[in-house]
C-alpha cells in the first residue's frame, strides 16, 4: 500500500520537475516545505488521473531563498509575480509565483513570528486546509472533504466570483463550495465554523504517512495553534449564528493564533482546558439529536 502511495506522490511531482523530481523531493524534505492546495487534495483522495496545473509550496521563512534559487536555477522556472492574494495576507509574508511550460508553482512563507501552519490555516476554504510533507498527508477538515464540500472561511469572501484562489472563487468541478453551513438544514453542532480547533486535537484531523522518515505528524509537535473558520455562523438553524457574531470582537478571517510560552504560562487555563470548556459549553445547549460521534469522542479525551 505504501508503495502505491509513494508512486502516486512521484506521479504528482514529475510533471513539475521531470528527471530532477528526486532533487525536488530532497529540497522539499531538507527545507521542511509543505505542499498544499489541489496537489495535496489529489494525494489525499487518490485521484491522480487528471492533470494538475499548480503546485503550491509553503516553506519556513529561513528556507525561502534556498527553494527560490532551486526552482529558478535548477528547474528552470521563471518568476511571474511576487504578490499573494489579499485573502492570504494574514498568513503570508513572502510570496512568489513561477511558471514553466504551462505549469505553475507558488512559494509562500509565513511571517517570521508565525508557524508554517498559519499559512495553511489562512486559506479561504476547508478544502485548502490540507497539506503534505514528503512522507505524509494531513487533512484538517476530513468530514467535509469526504462529502466533497469546501466551506469558505472568513477570508473566502475576499475572493471575488471572477477570481480564483484554491477552491474559492469561480465554479469548481470536483467540489461544492459553500459560503457556510446553512445548506445542511440543521444545527451545526460541532461542525460550526465558529468553533475553535486546536492543532493537537487528533480526532479533528486525518493523517496518513507513507514514509515515516518524513512523517506528516512531525508538523504538530510542539506547535500550539488554535483557529476557527469564521467569527460568525450564517446557518439560521444554528443557535450560535447571531450570538457569536454580536459577541465577538476579534478580527475577521480564518483567524488563527499561536500562543507563546509566556502567554501560556500567564494563563490560568491550558489551551486544552479552554478548548474543552468552550466545546462543552456549546454541547450542553445542543439537543441530543445534534450530538455527533465526534462530540462523544471529545468527551473521552
Ligand atoms: Zn453554526
């Protein structure tokens, strides 16, 4: 099985690097670069038959120039833009877009005080919050992707209908792109976009490794990030929609944050405590029919 997945990975990269694809893998691994967007989604879903056009890379700030030189000098790509989409402004400090023979690659780095995952978490839909190392792939919203649905984050509305960024914007062939959760026709429960997630909450994500020497799970170690898709819910069946919108004074966007050790030390509650307290406060007000197996899973943790 792992050999099959390894071949799938190679098949995704060869169109972008030709015979130098193994050099590309080595550079990605050494610089701890993540691949996100449609290539990671294809890897996750296993549908590698159709041609990919974009390869989106997210690299730690200290390795941005190394990879930039590799793409230009070794792979022969030409830089065509240095400006990222406004919807990604919170998660990207450095950006470059390259092209070669109809293929497009992008390279992005988070601000220096942010983790590389902040860039992933700033994307405009849940379907873009999927990424891979050279050894594994992680999906942060597997329950939506399984249904081929992409829920827009708070920055999704910054992508115009004539525009396109990841899954947001123009019509999408493989996914239903939804502005919110109103289409489910019932209360959101723990699927509500206003619900905070924490990167350490294992049951909220789905990860698969095919090469443990570069396991995707290493991206979660010693990382203290929590985020939510939006600051309000537009689902009329969800009792939190207007309460959350009115009561929330924080900024828009797929807002995510990383706590420093000092902040954590100063806080009387751990992040896990605060997360669970928030979840259970909501859970207590849900009707039994709205509680999903994930709710029960949470209570066990
Ligand atoms: Zn909701």
